[in-house]
């Protein structure tokens, strides 16, 4: 990761994105409501005296315009939504594998139980001769 990943402002920014993500990705949230969420995040950042910066090719830092900052927040929300979807899909696939494994274990246990019940333990007497049992 880049050195600025752990910067306090970036950590706070990611926390804001994460905390607003459930409302942002809710299927009932309208486009206008999503835009409002982005505006609220921007207000919180600017209200705290923070800024959005971009590093230039020569290593100098440039202040992003309000429009660029808004695009950055919107893009971060979309990225977080994608990460969330991938995480959910991965989690669901993992749970499905566990369920299949548990189902196989259950079937195997049932088969073993059924096989054990079919075994003659010698306590019951059969009227058939041994030859008739296996023919």
C-alpha cells in the first residue's frame, strides 16, 4: 500500500465511506438520496478542516476542486459497493461449500447408521440357512 494509506485523514475518509455504505447500497435509496449522502460526507470533511489532495508527478501536492473531490467521494462509494458485493459473494460461496461438506458428512453418517442396523449382531435367529441368506 502507499505510504498515505494510514494517514489519519484517509482513515477517517474510509470510515465515513464504510459507515454510509449500507444506506448508499440499499435498493430503496434513490439517486438523489445517494447524491445527498455524498454531499453529507463532503460537508463533514470540509467542516473538520480537511481537504482532498492529489500528488503531482514531481511529488508536490495539489488541492482538488470541489467537483474533483465530489467525484472522488462518489467513486469511493462505488468502489466500496463493489468490494462489499465481492465479499458477500465470497462469503456465500464459502457457506455453500461448508453446507455441501456437512451434507456429505450427514449422508455418510446416515449410511453408516443404516449399514450398522443391517448387520446381524447374532442375537436374533433367522429361520433361513446361511446359504439362503447369501443367495
